């Protein structure tokens, strides 16, 4: 991953180039199709996503939807 992209993310703003390089080593780009799920509620939170282009909608079912009561 490009260090300049990481530098733009507030979460990484205090890291020096060496630290950013170590973060970049474990990063990988992933593209998603329109309406494709990125993750679902209840899945393990073992990843961090940076949105580089496009937009994401976060939603969850409400009580009474999807046949639940």
C-alpha cells in the first residue's frame, strides 16, 4: 500500500515513515462490487478498512424486520 494513502488517514497521522512502512506491509487492497457486504454484524472484528474511493452504507435490521419479533 502507498505510504501517502496511509498518511492521509487520521489514525496513522502520528506514525513516522518506518512505522507506516510496517503497517503497509500487512495492508492489501480489496475492491467490492455495488451492494456487496463488507462485513456483517457479529463477525469477528479482526480487520480495519480504509475507504479510498466510493462510499459505504452501514445498516442493520431493526426489531420486527426479516421475520424477527
